[in-house]
C-alpha cells in the first residue's frame, strides 16, 4: 500500500476538463485503486492565478509538483491529484487536489466552474478557499458557487421521495453532516488585522467578514445569501492570513526560492497552515460517517463525474450505494477466496477434529476480512451470500474429505489383505483347521488397519463394508473346514455375527460424532458471525451518531451566534433544524436495532440452508451405500438350488478337494441366518436415516433466536 504512494513522485490529472467536458483519468483512478489506506483529502479552490498550487506543494513537502506558472494564464485544468504518505497520521494517505482556477476568462462556459467547485466539496475532507487581498464583499461574492450547491448536489435520491429535504434551509442540516472543513487562505494581505481599532485574530477577521446584516430588503438579502451559505454549510471553518511572501520581482520564481528568502511572517503563517491541515483534517467520510479509502475515493470520483456527464445532479446517497455494491461484492469475493485458500492447505483425508478446527479458523477469518472492507450492507445481503458460500464450500470439502477417507481406507485394506487373497487363491485355507488360520489373518488385517493413523472420517464405515464383503469368503472357509463339528461351526457363525454387529455400532458412533461435530460447527460459525456483525453494526452506528451529533453541535453554535446578534427569526428556523436533527438521531438508533435483528434472522437461515445442502448430499450418499449393503446382504444369503454358492472363481479350490459349501440343515446358512441378514439390513436402513435426523436437528437449531 505504501509503495503505491511512494511511486507517485508527481501529481497526475484526476478529472480532466476538455472543452468544458469533464472525464475521469483512468491512470489516476488506477493509482487510487491501489490505495487501501484511509485517505485525508485536501482540495484547494479559488480564483485563477492566486497561488493555490503553491499551498498544495507546501502540504506535499515539495517545492515542485503542482504547476505554479509565472504568467496570467492558468496552468491547472481540471482537478489534479497528488497522493503522498500522511506526514503525521501513520497508516493514512494524504491526497491533495489542486483545482483549476475559478473565473478563468479563457473559459467559454462558466457553469464549468460550479461543477469543479462542487466536485472539490464532494471529494474532500478539508476545502481550502484561496483568495488574494482582503475578505471584502467582492471576495465573498466571488464565492458565489456556494449559493448554488443545492442545485449541484443532492443528499438523497429523488426516487426515495425525500428530495424535498434537500431544498431550502432543510438542506443545511443534511449537508453539514458530510461537507468538509473550510479553510479560507487570504494571500498577499497588506492591511493590519484590526476591527474598530482592536487587534483581532485571523478567525475573528473571517467571522467579521461573514457577519449578517439585519433587514429583509433585496439588497440585504443578496448581501446575506453567500454568507449564510458559508455559515450553514461550513460550520467548522478557519482562516489564515498570509503576508506577501517576497518582493514583487521575485514572485515569478517563487518555487525556486529558498525558505530563508521568504518573509518571516509568511513562513510563520505557512507553517501554522500546514500544521492545522495535518493535525485537524480528518479522514474523508461518506454519509453515515464511514471512512473512505483510496480505492473508494476512486469509485466516488468516477460515479460523480459520470453523473455530471449524463447531465444529472450528483446524489450522495446514490453514489454511496453504487460504491457499496462494488466494494461489498469485492469484499465477499476476497473473503471467500481467503477461506478457500486457507482450507486448501488441508491434505485429505483428515480427521473430523482437524477439519472442524480449520473450518472455524478460516470461517472466522473470512468473516473478519469481509467485515473490515464491507459497508452499507444494510439488509445483510452480501454477508448472507458469504455465509451461504462458505457453508456450501464446507459441505463440498466435507464430502471430498469423506471420499478421500474412503479411497484411502479401501486401498489400505486391499493392501493389508493382499497376502490373504494370495493364500486364498493358493488354497492355503482349504485344509483342516483352515478357518482358524483364516480368522487369525483377518484379525491381523483389522488390527493393522486400526493402528494405521490419519485414515480420515470413514474408517469404521469402510471397515464394516470390508468385513461384510469378506462374510461370504469367511463362510466358505468355515463350511469347508472338516476339522470343525457342526456345533463349532454354529458357534463361529454366531461369533462372526457379533463382530459385524459390533462393527456396525462403531460405524454408527463414527457417523454420529461426525454429524454432531458438523452441527457444532454450524452453531459456532453462526455465533461468531453474529458476534462480528454486532460489533461492526455498533461501530457503524457510533460513527453515524457521531456525524449527526457534530452537525447538531455546529447548529447549536450557530444558534448561539445568531441569538447574540439579535437574529431572532433566523434563530427560530435554526431551532427547528436542531429539533429535526435530534429526532433523526433517535430514529436512527431505532432503525439500526430493527435492522440488526432482521440480519441475525437472515444469517441464521443462510447458515442452516448451507448445512442442509450438505445433509441432502449426504442422504443421497447414504442411499447409494444402502444399495451396496443390500447387494452384500444378498450375496451373503442367496444360494442356488444346487446348494453351490458361486462368489466368483476361486483359483486353487478344486471341485473335488476344494471348500465344501454348506446347505441348509448341514451347517450352511439357515432360516436363522436369513433372519440375521434381515436384521443387519434393517440396521443399515436405520443408519442411513441419520442424515434426515441431522437435517431436522439443524432446522431446530436454526429456528432458535440467538
């Protein structure tokens, strides 16, 4: 971020003015888009050839930069920008805007001046009005553009049915909430700062020049109008009176003079002016008190200029909404990308604890990233979309992890049981006592499988499938073992069923723990998002109230001034504005509370919906697994009429001396075994219903207000 500022060694044109047509310079906007720091924006306006550029160079800490010029011809066209690291505010950028001179005789359309003036106000947090000589009536009237602001700027969208609030005195309370601080720089002042024989300060000199006259005649009204506008729109105002910096013959080379060649009084005021701007100029904000970054400033500049180019009046509400839409979409994309990259570091399969831990970490971080960049997400649309996207992504990752676990476990069991398969093919178990050897080898495979770490979340489920798949093979070896009596075979068959039942319980426990962990993740994600949301909303509300209270304070101060001067009628109108501001503060608090509750409800549903998608997918997977189990059960139970069980070719098992297959009543599967198979199938069906139960539990949780 700082590097983007450091590379800007000289100003660039931000808003070009070509034959009276305004347009945004893409190069300057690109520079702003790279500035993610909050910006303090200082703009200078004033009549052409009054030394505006010199002040901007002083603020930049440079002798050269903004063109000064040494002739009566204006050098600056449009609005030029210079972004430099803020000299006193760490982590902030100082953006200086030098505007073309007002009242340039070479211009064909003077309305262009009004738009330049309006843009300077819209983009800055401190506005410097530069004039020469004294603050007399002519100097005030030269600031005629301030009387046209209600025609050039709208606070609220007319479509909202509130455009009338922008008209007349009602607009003052609206504008004062976002208008910049006002600094009047009086250049080449040669008189004494005295009023009625008394010494006065620079600020007292300005206030005296802005004093209103009593009377209701046309002449008095015209005299008061620009002064009232300045007083109403810029309640925070300062004045700096500069003596002539050097002799007339040196003025043309002002930028080449050393500091000690300038008059001491000029250097003193210039230092005080820069100190005030650095210390008191605040971060640029938009309506609602939200701080503006360089990137956001670029959006604002483009939106305002495009609006003017269309022949429309710039509207703060619309501009903020447009910028918010762009920024919130970008914030959502960046936050989701951060979650995806963070979770992408996992190497599947992993256990559920590690999966859950990483999800909670990156979900919280993604939400924090979004909260740090988003604003004006009034209905929580973008936060809800992020929550849905993360929930969906997590569901996909859970499924990927389960698939990876299944693949890993299947391969592991295949590798571990490979020696058994070779023995089976070689007829190793087709001897008396072969069943005992077969069981010992199978138990060894199971033990090695369980001792293997990092098998993921489906180890017990895959092991169950493995054992069921081996049931036919195990039964064949059992029935062919001539060493065993019929009673011993039945005992072994019972033991085998017990093993399968125990394994089913292990699988059920594994699934239940996984489902419970996912539900816990959902709840924790919900609570963390709500916590961050409430913190952000409280901060935004505090900023909005601070902005409104500052406007209220300024109105109270102006009321005090009017009362002291005996302007009772104007004070009464101001009193109504003050009352309206107080009511706005109260209604803002109420609206925010209602909006927060609505967003909480919406987010709860979004997170639950994302989780339900996972459970629906899981249900489909369970149904598929159920079919596999049914196939396994059928293979385990079915016997052809000849009594010969075919389970694929058995190399090494001859018809004459191979394993004998038991028939019903002769040690083979009987009615009791068939009933046992039905019981196992019923348990498999019951296990598949867990997904549906988890969905219901998720919905039950989602319907509880936090």
